C-alpha cells in the first residue's frame, strides 16, 4: 500500500478546512456545516487561522506572479495536514489543478504544489469518495433542485457525489433542473467586469430554477449560490438557497442565504 | 517557387523546432493513427452490409427513401413506379452510364443532358457506404457531377455488392482506383437549417432522393 | 471593458429579436448534438484520435504542405501561397481578372470572411453571389456573419422573409421557412450556371491525394465549383490531413459536433480540373494556401488552436455567446474559439475584452471535438494582457490591494471585519440592493447581508468556549 492510500484509509485523518474567502465573509454557516460533516466522517478537523483566499481572482485576472505568491503561502500553510478540504469546487480546483500549472518551471515548488494538489479535495466528493460517509437521521420535508457549479463539475468531476449524499436526506425530494450543467454567469470577477452579460445569463438560470417549482436551490459553490440567490431575490422568487453541506448538516431549517437571521 | 511559399515554410521551421521525427517515420505515425480509427466507429455495421445500409437510411435526418429490386433490369420499373407515386411526368434525365443506357426505358421519355431545373434524374452510383448510408459517385464521362445536384428528384441505383461497410473501407478502395476530379459522397437529400435551425429539404440540391438497392449481399 | 465592446454588447442585449434567434438555432443544435453523442459512446476515444491526427499534422506541417502541393500539382491544380489575407485576396482577384470573370459564385468559407475576400471581390468590380443560404441572407442584409456554421443565425424567419420579399425576383407568399428556401433556390439557380468563377473554402486538404474536401448540406458547394470555368479554393495551411482515411475519422467528429448529423448530405473531394472525357467541371483549379497569422500562432504557443475544425459547438454551448451573439465579438470568429483566435489575428489590445468576457466554465472544452483547452488558452491571453498592462488601472490597483491584504491574514481579518460591519448598514430584510463599490453586482441582483462576523472569528470564539 502506498503512502497516499494509507492516508486515505486512515481512521482519523488530520484535515485542514480551507473555508474560502467567500464563506469566511458571507456565509460562515457553510464553514460550520463543513466542520460538523468532516467530524462525523471521522476526521480530526483544524481550521488554520492564517487562511485567506486561494488566489483565484488574481489567477483569472492574468496576474500569474501575484497568484504564485499567494499559492506559495497557502502551500506552506497547508502542507502539514493529511488532507485539505474545501467547500467549493472552484477554490479546490485552483489548488488542485492550477497551483501545479503555476510552478511548471520551478521544480522545487512544483513538487510541493503537486503534493498538496494530491491531498486537496472538494468537500462533497471527499465525504463520499474518500470517507465513504452518508447522512444518517437528517430530515428535511422540502423539494430541492441542484445546480452543478462548473469548476467542480468539469475540473474535479463532482456530479454524482452531491446527489448521492442528498438522496440520503429523509423526506427531501429532488427535482431536476433544466440546464443544470450550464454556467450561472458568476465567473468570479466576470460578474462585476461584465455585469450586463452576467445578468443576462443568471436571469435565464433563475428562470430555470423557478420553473422547477422547488422550495430550495442547492449547490456546492458559494460564489454561484450568491449570484443565483441574489438574482432570485431581485426577481421576487421565493426559492431559498443553501450550500448542500448546510442541508446535509441538518441546517436546512435555518435561515437561507439572505434569510433573516 | 514563390517567396511567400519559402517564407511560410521558413516560419513553420522557426516556430516548431520540435517535430515528431523522434516518434519514427512520419508515414508510420500516420498509419498508426489510422489504425486507431476502427475503435472510434459507432457500433453499427455488424451482419450483412446491405441490411446495415438500408437500416441507416431509415434515419429521418438523412431524408431518403429506399427499395430493393433483384437486378439492374428491374431498375426502370422502379423508376416508373416512383415517378407515378410522386405524380411526376414520365420523363427523366438518365446519367450517361453505359449500363443505364442499355436498359429498357420504354414508357419514359429519357434524355442525357441535365437541365438547370431538371425535374427528375436517374443515376447509378459507384457504390455505397453502410455506416453512413452514403452513395459514392466518381465524376467521369459516365457520371457527370451535376446529375446528383441539379434535379429535384434523384433516383439512384446502387448494387449491393458495391457497398462498403465503413467510411475507411471506401477510403482504402479509393487509393486503388483512378482519382476522379470529384468524389461525391451523397448522404440523403439536400437540406438546410440556415433559417432558425429549421430543417428544410431541397435547398439547392435534390429535395428527394430515392435509392434502389440492386440485389443483396448474400446473393453475391 | 473597452467602450467599443461595451457598445456592441449593449446593442446585442437590447435587441428585441436577437436572443430569440440565437435560442432557436443554438437550442436545436445543442439538442441534436446531444442526441448524436448519446448514440456514439466512442466519442471520447474518437476525440483523442482527432486531437492526435491534427497534432501530428501540425508537428509535421512542412512535410504535409509540401506533399499536398506535389500531389495537387500532379492532379492538374495550380497551387498559390499567401502570407497574408491581403496577398490571398490579390491572388484570387488576379485569377478572376485573368479569367475575365464578371460573376463569381462563392460557397461559404470562414477563411474567406477572415481575409476579407467578399470585400476584395466587390472592390475589384466582380459580381459576388453567395450561394450558401445563410451567406445569401447576410449578403442581402449587408451583415457580417454571426456564427461560423450558421452565419445568419441572428436573423429571425420574419426578418428573412422581409429580405426575400424586397430582393427576390419571384418570392411568392413566403409564409413558411420552406417557401423561403424555395424562393432562394429559384433566385440562385441561374446564377450557379452563369458564373465564370466558383470560389470555395476547404474543410480538409488531403495530403496524399492533393484533394480538397468540402462539406455542405445544401449542395451549394458542388453547384458553385462544377459549372464555372474556374474553381478557386482558399484554405488555411492548418487544414491538412495525411490521407482520405484520416479525413473520414475527422468527419465523424466534425459533423456530429456541428449539426448532430453523422455525415453532411454532401461530402466532396475536389481533385484537380476537369479530366479527359469529363462532361462537367472547371478547366482551371487553383488552390491558395493561406498563412494569415497561422505560423505566428505556432510561434506564440497557440498550436493547440490550430487543431480547430470550425464545427461551432463551442459557440452553441457558450453562455456568453448565447446572450450576446456573434456580432458583439467584433470579429470574423465569435464565441470561445473566436476569443482565442481574434487576439492573435487582429491584436490583443483591440481584442482584450474577448478572453476576459468569459466565465471559464469549461463547457467549450468539454464539447470540443479535438479537445482544445480553450479556457487555458483564454487564461493565457489574460496573462499576456496583464503583463502588457491592458487591464485598467482601477483593476490593477484593486487586485494589488486585495493581494496585499490576503498575504497578511491579520490585516485581512481587520479589513473584513470593518467591511462586514458596514455592509448591514445598506441592508433591508437581510438583503442589500445597492452597495458602494459593488454596483456591477447590485445593478442586477441583490446581495445577502452578512451577519455575525467572519467564519474564522466565530470559529475562534467557539473553540475558546
């Protein structure tokens, strides 16, 4: 058995939760849900207090050198852990896919980036694929629909995992979303650099969400969820928006994104 | 040779010093790529090739109709039936192929020039491809290109023994034949989706294609 | 965002018909492609093969160009080389003049559009008849193409009917799309036969035979290239395949990706002029091999993009293209492939918005039949734009300030705390509908008001308890 396989089957891996800057600022409950789920899945969870952001805004703005500075800092901070878990497909993909690309010409850092990449996981796929965890005794008498955020879906292959987990929530009825794999128009800085185009895209997405008639819209990436929740609210829709981790942690009855606290 | 040629080739050499020459002779690399194609084909042509050809042509996206007769001598009858069923005048442009010219076309006015607005033409394909339901024409004195493009109705005979299973089988056969000016693979009737994606037949080429399969694969 | 791009986007989004027109065609294209792929589980290995065939050609481009040239000449073709689009146009116009051409029919070719051939023919006083139905429509409308497979995709059926009513000799009632197609058929019939020169592009150049492959569903390519005395092909130097068999493997990918069919109605290999005994076909057959920036793309690290076979699938699946349409891109090639090509073909500064106006969602790469890593190439342009200072100063300063903070967690935490305390001041019932410095967001959507401080601060407090 190689070292990596040993780590993954370890009874109680030491996991760093990389909460992401958006969760940190805009929706702390996703962080708490993630901690709870990871602990239920048998992990020893640490939240490194020095964490800020994965560097995606710089990466997608073309600022490679700036992203490398951020990446080096995060690699150093996260190296001591068995696993790094991120409640966001796009931030996980930044570490897992793009950090190694950034150091293609720097062998020493490339090795460290690859090493970290191999141990970094998106939360929902980590729970199912690595920890074999499933919800037990979680009830929610609601209908919900699911949007596949693009980075998680296409860069990390997150598709079946959230559905498998949500199927384990008692009394939760899932409804299919037309165009569930179509981008919601968030795109990080895209949504503020090209607001009119982003708006046209998210308007179409919001209409598709409303057409499902579901009570809840769930997803795995807060950026996209904020975008869709903000548009749904502006349109006057009653759909409530949560990160899937919140529902899995039994927080589906607590205030939704933008709901009264 | 022109200086543009020299400059373009020089720019290619300058831009891509890393050629694939380390991977062996270019021809061998190309052949290795070709060999991979068989695994990429849609699972389809298994069993008799004529049945696969006719099955493929049932696809409404192709927009062709088919029938089978025993021999080429039965082709004029098939044409007469087709013209009557379509309510067309008993007049056709016959592709100047010696085998077609030798048939008994009595009861049908035949001519051998194709008009710009030809109502119906009859032809004999060099062969067909079962995978895609395509007819193959090679331009020649016996097979002018425009016969497949100007008529509104095109009725084509193709012999079962001239069907190839896959596109590559035809490509292999082509390499052994004299290269014609035009190879036309005709896969159904002309169509367009240029207005709002709506499929309409008869854009510029034939609006109707009727394929008469001659004989069967088993019989040969 | 540059003012020119902004104006084009605003115009596109304000159009009352554009979105409807885009949805009608791209919606059909997406569902037909999906059905074709569902029936072709071998797509993934076929795509790898398609990628490898094109890479092999690009790695050995000189070999294949020279082989193609030799075989084309042997078939009786005349081969010309053009470094630039202007050179290519001059060669075509010169051939037309020598042929005393008054009328030229043209079968749709994106390369022709790229190099400005329609304009060059008009300047030379030669009547140009576009024969592809969509090209015919935009010629009547005086529009540039808005899609590489459906150039008139931006026109609704009502608009097409109006154009035909105005310009066609015998339009009839035009009550249906069928009637419109019929009117175009009647209008163009004699033009095909009367033309002196026919011009086409090439979907593939077959090296070992010297043949030029074109694909159409209408049959206009063959009617364009067969009756006139002269046939001219303009083709990019990246269009080569080693043999007819390789072309077949590529055709499986191209057609399913473009229209969802398995093969186009008419797939033709044109090889040389009329042969002895042939009853039809041109007396002269010219092939113009055009560089126009392709060797520069090789040198610039865009070799992956030279695999592109112009199927249009990335356009049909692009959320941005589907909102703003092709004209907003301000270039011959729109959508994701256009956003990669245009900065190379016409300069990054002018085209800097195109790689940026993209959510990097990756669906274009997913549907690409030759596995072009479009998001990676678009990121590459963003890096160049950043290095060359094309990002506006406000963005550069904002990124610099943000980076300064996120490299300093204590400062970052303090700044976040201040921000999170200020935001609720703008909120009503948990939502913010207008927020300073976030107008791009709140112009179109609300922002949930954060509550209770950052996750890290809250977590720290809980751990202390």
